[in-house]
C-alpha cells in the first residue's frame, strides 16, 4: 500500500463557528484506518489556532497547513503572515496555487522566495503547478499538479493525463511525491490515487463538507 497525502484546501472559507461545526461532525474519522494516509487541513489564518485546538480535542491525527506564507521575515510587512508565525500551528504551506498566481500576481521570483522562507522555518512546501510549463524551485519535494481548467469547475483532468504529468514532473525535477488537484470528489478520487505516479490529492470545494471529505479519505 503506498502512502497518500490527502490535503484539504479550505481557501477563503469558514468562520470559527463553521470550522467548529465541521469538526463536531468528525466522529467517524476515529474509526477509519488512516495508516497510509497523511491528512492535512489548510484553513484560513483566522481559524488556524482554533483548528489546531479542534484536532487535539477530537483526537484527529490531522496535520495543519497554511495557504500562503510571507516572502519576508517578521517586521513591517502589513498583512503578511511569516514563517515563524505559521510554524506555531502548521507543518505545511501551500505555495504557487494558481489562484494566488492569478489574483495576487505571484510570479516565479516571489514564489521562489516563499519556498526559501518556508524552508528556513522548517515548513514543508506543497508546491502547485498548472502544467509542465511552471518552473519548480529547488528543494521542493511535494508538488500538486492542478490544471486551471479543472479547479472548481466539476471537470477534472483525466486520470491518465494526470498520471502522465506526475510521472514527467518526477523525472524532470526528482520530486518524491506528486498530488493531483482539481474537482476531486469522493466518486473520482480513487481513479487518481490508484495510478502509479499519483501520491494523493489536493481537495478544494469537496473538503468543505465533512461527510464528503471523509468519503474522499475512505475511498482514496
Ligand atoms: P477544487 O480546488 O477541488 O475546488 O477544484 C482544488 C484546488 O484549487 O486546490
């Protein structure tokens, strides 16, 4: 059985109350076998502390990830959250998501700086690429292949293509683990995770609903 990463990217969703409700429904996780599955929840910074407490309270073996990291250290960078602050709560950080590339104009240079900052603070990077054309900085070991046409559209990439891209990324950059992301659901998840070069999934919309996310974990 290969090891799988199952990552929930909540994006800009959930108040504290909504995050609380998500965890309150989580009893079923306890009976699931998660032996080969690393579950990582990436909430907004505003609920990070609470999510950390909830995972403890409900004894869930989930790790936490941030959705972004400052390219700078602590200091006069209004609105930024730096690696030292993130490290208090999380072990992972998403860098290079296409929504940040598009909406926040994050380019290769800034993304490389973010990767360096993450490394400096001992955070594991989940580096997102839209295709083989995106450059992956050095020292990235976990990549998510997320074609833009598949994100939030209900139209995922074909598992065959996702597997072929994952294989190519591994060969080109010597990357250990490549995940697939884009319209993953409990129905299609195992068409991706059973393929040889795909080591898990990055889930957006379908992770917002606990039951659906729980089914994704089970079916992966
Ligand atoms: P989606 O988003 O699952 O809603 O398509 C995936 C992502 O953007 O990480």
